[in-house]
């Protein structure tokens, strides 16, 4: 099994040596491992979720469609500091940022030439996406754009004389639909031509994604910026899969179906470590509390320990962790988020070698933690610190040395046919997750 993991790591190295743009994109994606997702728009003023009050008002009550749309007239985040956001992402140990350039409501957080429903027509009047792009370049932080194919504001997407709740999935049978596809392409071209290198185009097509002519948009992106990653939410497979608010129970394989929010729809996900050529790159996006946009009433914060262990769990299955923040109406990131992000960053300063650029570990479904791997090194992440020796059942790989990643102190070990035993008596547990580095013979 471990040989397969080593093949996967070797495969990533081989991709770097080649000239295949897809291989280069995926190698870079794998090295990042941890990113910041940002959901932000006028909706932050009302502490409601992005777009969904328009589409499903019964489940997202508290604001009418007219009042939701009127929020754009008062959006004025005077405390917004793009550099501070990028510096926070770096403090958190995040290696890329994905920003919502347009959510399903159709409001553009960039200065699109093709609509007046945009941030530069709000009281704030400045191009948020441009400010973020400039700050990202200065901080050497890869920046990607979330772009929503659904658009509640565009009359080509749906008959806007009707409530959004009646036709929010779009109406591709109407004669106006081709005009909407043109609009999408023109806006994607704006994002790719006016904001520098775009690391990711993160589509969020919801259901029946075939109607968006994904081939056309893929072709546009590949022609304009071949190095840009594309996710799987525009009716085509793209570069990687995107489960949402959850971590798959196993490792996705090529040809697998990974449901966005419903794990019961997963097919082709296996708890065993796959061969390198079988692996399907993936990324899960998740919130720190329970909502994507800012909500002053949502206090369901995940702890720093939970978030670190989620990051480890994702990496142990070969994935990336895109952790969301919803900035305040004033343009700041709330202190509860900052505290947790800095806590993750502090852990990564010591333990980052066990995450960045690693692949799925050889030992899956461990009762006490997770494993990741890079080359001939396996990183054992211990969530539940044992009172005595720690045994990895079935670990038959020959170990040359073992040490604590934090501090480098050696760890005594023994190997028998039934597995690997590590002597941890008297060793204090690390905060959030303790990492043991195992070198293979």
C-alpha cells in the first residue's frame, strides 16, 4: 500500500518535470493544500446568507427580495483593507485565496462593464476585486475568483419580472438564454484580462450545470490563462472535485462522483490508498461557523483544534482545505475568525511539513488520527494522545527512524508482523494534533 503512496508522490514530482499544463496546475494545487475562501457582498449588512434569501425565502427568512436588492445602495465598507486580508491569510498558513467576484444574486464585486449592479456603483465606489488583486501580487499570494453561473439579476438567465424563488434555476429554453451565455463569457474574460494572474476560476453552477456551455467557458479560460485551475461546477470535470461542508469518508478516484453537499451521493470513493494514476484531485470548502456570509447572530464557531484536525483529515486523503471567512459590512474580519486562523497558522509553522505538498497517507481510518506522506517520509498525526505505546496495526513498511516533528526529539519504535509500535511514554501531547515523522528505509 505504501508503495502506491510513494508512486503518487513520485508522480507529482514527475509532473513538475514535464511540460503538461494540467500537470503543472495540479502540482501547484497540491503544494498549496490550505486556502482562504471569502464570501462578501452587500448581504453582509443584513446578516443573511449570500443570495439564498432570494431563491429560497422560506428557508432563509428575514428579508424580502426588494430589501435584499436595496442593500447595494448602502454598501460602504470603509474599513476594508485588502493588504490586511492577505497578511491574515499568510499568518494562517494559507497558500491561496478565492474571492466571490459574483454570487448568485448577480451583484459584481468587480467593475464589470456589462452591468450596473456592481460595487463601483455602490456608495463605496471602488473595485474590490482590483484592490485584492493588487494586494495579492504585493504579498505574493495566488488569488482566484469564485464566479456564479446562476444570476438572479440578469434577464437572460430568468424572467426578472417574477420573484427569484419561482425561477432561480434559470430558464434556458427562453430566447434570451444565448445572450446570457455571452454575458458570462464576457465577464469571465474581464476577470482574466484585468486582474493579473488568476489562480482559480471557481464556478458554482448548482443543478443542471450542462446548460452553461462549460466547453465554451473552459476554452476561454485555457486560451487566456492556461495555468488557471478550474473546478468541477460548470458541467465538466475540470481539474478537481469540490465537496462542500464535509470531508469524504475515503479517497476520491478518477471517474468518481463526489456529491457537493450530500455524502450519500459519493461513488468511487475508497478508504484504501489508490495508485497515483487513479487519484482524483479534490478540495473541500467549509465555514468556520455555520454560514458563508457574515452573520452577527451565528455563534456556532468551530474550535481551532477542530479546524486543524479537519485540515489534517483533508490532507490525509490527498485533498485541499478551502476555509471560508465572511467579512463584516465595514470590511473587517471578525475577531473570532482571526483568532482561529492565527491558531491554525501557529500550528502550521511547526507542523507545515506534514501538510504542504504531501499526498494521502498509507494508513487510512486510523482510530487515533491520520497519516500523510511525501517521498520516503510518512507523517503520523495523533489526535488522541495515548497513555502508553501507540500501535499502528498492519503497518508493515520498514521504518528507518522516527522523531517528533516539533522539536525533533527521536521516538523509540519496534516493528512486528502485526504492526508498528511507538514508545510515547512521558512525551507531552502537542496542541491540536501531534505529528511524528517516520523515515522509511
